């Protein structure tokens, strides 16, 4: 059996009683603990201030009178101000940190009936955070006769032991994950695991979050959902501010983000607070953060670390405490090696990094996303549209096959659903609608890839790198690079292209990182995956 140890503050008012035998007619919470028939206390750790030692000595003697087997230790804590939360919490935290807890052999109860309300709150918080590895002990005075010892209640803060609470927490977590997925019951296991982790990070941390993935993978939508989740949990009282860094150029970039003072530059006719200030106490989403200039990156790093920055033309710093979510379709680590992105900024925003897969890597989720897109269409146009069975089978067969690369990801799917739903005059998408849409998609994707039959691999190479590049490289290298680019433009992801290009040599390696090998090959020519795909 483990020993039972009580840790409690001396009640300078509640534990005080008249001297003599009449003191037993007064209910005193610390002494009543030792009087409980169903609670045996092996040791009492009594915490008091030095000036109240005489009272603590009387309480100790009375506890020994009713429970001689209880050992009592007195601990002096010099509370500077028993009503100042910061100092009381710091003193009790220091006590908890220094105390030699032995959880293998002892069970601990923290008495929260005595002490100031501030001290009681601090004891609760330190027990909830497991600084005191204990349960709470609450004592209550007798209801009728003063000579009775009163009652006590033990409260276990391990919420996992409460079935109803655990079920409620699971429901909240399920609701949060559904919110982050926009209500779509996705089937991709790795994506669902990632969303579960994002949900936990979103409600547990204010650190920056980096969302990586191809254009149209849903980074902006996910950032908005994270903000909604934090607002539901009352973790933010600011606003959601979104900016696409691709639209920021020159002086306008710094002005848009950090603001400016009147006269800071030509055209600055009045003060402008900037988006970082607007995001104070809220969430700032910088989409395509890799497009920021190096100067703006340096200013952003300072704002993240110091929570203050200098607007253009100002000598006075502006304060702003915001959470940053950054999105990018670029490989920022490669950009760092090429001097295009600051390494210190990447280190600052790379604490929580999530790679959102493209639609081609989540083909099992195409069907539920089709239903979602049709529901969105119905809400926007007040008209419900559905597939007939043959049309749905035909569309799903195409959409989930390798013939559909989905380079625009969910934007392509949204556009496709919108076109067919609009053309379905009787509310039913038929086979003819699907056949027409498939041709339209194949034509559009063919134009984007720049790979017509007449053009061939070398034509695709010229479209990507230009004529001047061709003149600076050997034909041998150009032929190989042209083949690589052709495979890349036909592949939905970097990993897919790598697997195809290294299909033989990868079998002779213990670990095959095809995406990294392909990324490094392209980097030799100062090319990135996004450069190749953009053509």
C-alpha cells in the first residue's frame, strides 16, 4: 500500500480557534482532514509563512492529538503578497519543483480549502499541470452540529478517467478535424493523420505553421479553417489577414506588410498601418512566402522574434502579436541554397511544417470532394445538381486514373464541377456533359504542359529554359534534360517523376529518395520543379 501525503497551506483564519478545550467546537479544515474516518494520512506537509509559526505549531499539536500516526513537516514560504498571482504562483511553483515526490511509494493530495483565493487557484493550476503529481482534496464544514468534523472530497484531475468527459473531448476533436477538412469525409489515411496533428498543433501552439504543397492543394482554405478553429476555442480575438506575396513588389511590399508614415516615399500621402499591425492578436496568412524579397524577409523575421517592427519612414516601433501561417509551393530549402530565401527565417517558420498532397496523390478523396463541390454549387446558386449513375461512373473512372494529372489540384476540380453543374439544365449531369468536360480538361492540360506531338521534347525544353540557355550547354546535356522535363510535365508530383526516371537505379539503393535526386539534378541547371511545371 502506498503512503498518503497531504500538502496544504495553513489557514491563517480558518485554522484559527479559541485556546483551550473550546477550540474543538470550531471547524478547522486542516485538522478536520486528520479526523476523517475513511482517510488515513501518513504525512502532512504544512506550508506556512514565518510570522504564523505559532499558529502552525498549535495546528500541528492538534493534528497529532486526533491522529498520532501522522507525521507533520512544516515548510516556510515567504509570500511577498499573498494576493499577487504572479508572486504566489512563482513561490508555489518553486516549492513543487524542489519537493522530492516519490510517486512509486506515495500518493499525494493537495488541500485547496485553505489559503487566499489566489493561492487556491495557483494550487489548482500546478496540480492540473502535474507540477504537483496529486489529486485535489476539498474539505467542507459540518452542515448542522459544530462538533462534527465535516466532510472531504477527493478530486482527480486526470480527465481521461471520466468517461463522459473523454467522450466530449473526442467529439470536440472530431469536430475540429471535420472543420479543418471543410466537412469532407476524406479517405486518404496519411492525409487524415496529418489533419489530426494539425488540429492538435493549432489549438496547442501559437508558433508559426508552414504549409507546403502545390498550387491549388488547399493551403489558403486550411489556414482559414485553422483560424476558425482557434476562434471557436476562444484562443484569438483578432482577425484573419491573408496576403498573396506574389502580388507584392518593390516599396509596395514593405508598405503593404509593415505600413508607412506619410511622406516615406513618393505617393505616401497618408499614414498606413500595414497588414502586420492589422493582424495584431489574430492570424496572418502569407501565401507564397517564397516570393517575398530578402529585405522583407529580414523585416518579417524581426517582427516574429520581437513582436515589433519599424514602419517605413518611422522612428517609432509598432507592436503586433500575431500568429503566422505561411504557405508555399516552392522548395524553400533549395531556395536557401540558391540565396533566394533567408536561412534564419526558414528556421523560424519551419517548426511545424505540413506538406499538403495534391489531388493526384489523393485520388481516393476525389469522390467525396466531388460531392462537396456540388454542395457548394447548390448553396451558391440555390439549385441542386446531381450526376446520373452512368455519368458519375464515367467521370470517376477518368478523374481517378493516371490520365488525369490534376495540375491545378482542387481548383481544377472546382472549375470542372462548376462547368458541368451549370450546363446541367434539368439538374442532372449526364454522359454527354461528362464526355464534353473530359475533352475540355484534356485540351487545357495539354496546353499547360506545352507538349503537343509536333513540339516534342526539345520544343518543351526551349519553352522552359529559353534559347539563350540552349546556347550555353552541350547537346548531350540538353538531350538528357529535355527527356527529364518531358517526364516531369507528364507527372503529377516530383516523387512520381523521380520514380519513373530512376526506376532501375532505385532498385539498387537501400533507401530511394527519388524526389531529392530529381530536385538536385534540376538544381544543377538552376531549375526547380515549379519552373518546369509552370510551362
